[in-house]
C-alpha cells in the first residue's frame, strides 16, 4: 500500500472517530426543546431545522466510506446534496421565511452559507478526483459543524460548551 493510501486511510479513520463522537454527544431524542442564545424558534421551524441537520449528519457519515474507497461520483453526489439542503431554500411558508430572517443572527446565516459552499467545493474536488482537496473540504465541513454547535446548540451539545477561560468542558 502506498504512503498516500495509508495516510488517507489513517486520516479517514480519525475523521470518522471525531465525527462519530460529535454526533453521538448530541444524540438525545428525549431532550426538551431549548432556546439557544435567546433564539425563539417556532416548533414547525425547529422541526425543519432538525430535519436538515439529520440529513446533513447522514450525508457526512456516508461521505467517509465513499471517500476512503475513492468513489468519486458518490462523494460528488453527496457533496451536492448537502450543498442543496439550505434551510432557507426549503419549501417554507412566507411566515416561516420571515421568522428565519428575524430570529437567526447574521453569524448563523454566514456559517451556514460557508458550510454549504464548502460542501460544493468538496463535490468539485471529487469530480476532479483530487483526494487531498476533497479531504481538506471534508475537514472544513466537520470543523464548521463543531463551531456552529458550540455557538448555537450548546443545549444539545453540552460537551462543546466553553468555560470562562475559553476551554471546552472536559467530561
């Protein structure tokens, strides 16, 4: 096995481990709805957001074996599907669209747009069969998930809560 294949395999195993831990930490179906950072989101909108997050989680988990196997078309398809899952572009009512723009802070919208842009870049890298760039964008996607959850979903992901000195709580 070549050094590049071994390195890609090790990187993929590490990413899979980290991603699994992050998603497992927030997997709690019996949790009460919480308000993050003062955001009041209606139950219908929260349901749509949770559906999008579940679809993204599934896509992220499906990427790992596809990337490791060099299944370029599969990776490109998954990346494009994640890119197209913008909650702002779902079939929202006008009232839901207005609510989103009213309650979501600009930093959330910016993080969401960057995330979806990175998924498009991952798809493009797969189309070009460029494993290094594909791995880079997968890493960016995972980092974006952690950043967003740490900022906007600490109730669901308490392990990402920061202390006063800026360090994450260690459990």
